C-alpha cells in the first residue's frame, strides 16, 4: 500500500483558508469494478473519500469528475479537490507536486504488484 501525508487547504467563504493534514492512500489490491486502482483521501476526523486513481490523474491537467468528487488544476502548481455531500460542498487545495509524487508511487507499487 502507498500512503503519503499532504497538507491541504480548506477553501471556503471565509477570509483565510484552514490547513488540514490529509492522508492519501492507494492499495493495489483495492480497486474499482473495472479493475482501476482506488485512491482514498483520509481526513483527521476519520472522514474518507474514495474514487478512481484515474480521476486524480486527469484532474491534474483538466477538470475531472466522478460522482460527488471533482478534481481540477488551479494555476500552475495547485490542484483543487471538490467534495459534495448532501447539501454541502467542501474544497481542498493541494500542491500538485504532492499529488504527482503520490501518483508515481502508486504506479510503481501497482506495477510491482502485477509482476508478482
């Protein structure tokens, strides 16, 4: 399993964004119905959001969506993850470099998992 910790910024209507530590996880044995790897964003209070790794990868370059989750680039070095719940929306901004590092590690682990 791959796990890294990244700092996200909660973006809301307030004047200041709040930093939040987020664990990004990917286990090669945990995949979607179509066989694609699954990414988990785990927040400090235990809330977990799960979506296909391909959505995160596409969202680094252009807007991507899967169900209640949207990912899109924000400038040259930031990426926003939008999370929809019943009647509410949360947006978390990450450094794109942290997400890229995470994706590279997941592909390396997935490749070694497949060759076994």
